[in-house]
């Protein structure tokens, strides 16, 4: 297939798909057989601005993936294939696709590419089950803050214990002096 020359009118489409494969941190391959144009429009809206959903011919998409240096997708290029090129958060895009597929069973997630490596449909679902980047960063910041608070309490404990001991001794001496 790679040795066969490509027609000039399709070379532009392959170049665009290759560029999308190279520039996207994640790409999800789906089968859209049976979905209406209105449903596809709704899917594109649910994916947001950071994900483009493109219907592509299998031969052109396969060639573009090969030119982008991605292996392991050839078996996924069967039937009507659409590609979701993610330029934003892959977790959010995977969640949107998973949720849409639950509501519209005709959309089938075939697999995809994550950071240049082919992944299965099950792995796309695992990515969708993750929390968003912002939530994970917030949890990390909270954990770091909690550990710093614990460290401050541990370092402060001997000082406060010493202060309480000195205060108790002073109170004891004052009581003994009053008697």
C-alpha cells in the first residue's frame, strides 16, 4: 500500500490527516454506522472546540497513520470510520465519546492513539474513567498542602510541649509558694 502512488486530489487529505495524527496527543477511532446527521452534529458539539471529529476513508486514514509513524491501527480501519482528533484534554474527549456512545449505541469506539501509541477500546474507556487534569492537580495540591501542615505540626509540637511544661512548672511553683 505504501508503494502505490497516491492521486494528487487525495494527497491533500492524507497530508491533513497525517498532520492531525502528529499534532494530537490523542485520537479516538469510532464507527458511526446508522447515526443521523443530526446525531453526528450533536456529537461534534458535545466534544467541544478542542476535539475535531472527522469522517475519513479507511485507505487514506491508514496511510496517514503510517506516515505519522503510528503502528497497530490497521485492524481498526474497517467499516465506516470517523476520527476524533483531540487537541485538549484527552480525558474530557474520551468521557464525551463514552457518554454519547451510551446514549447512542450505534456509535462504537474502536480504539485509538494516545501519545503516539495504539490503544484498545477498553483503554479508551479507562481513560474516560479518569478524573480531569484539573481535578487531579487539585487533589495533588491538596495532598501536598496536607503533608506540609502535618510537617509544621510535628515541628511545632516540641516547642508547644516545652511551653506547656514550663507553664505547668510555674503554676506548680506558684501553688507551692502560696501554701
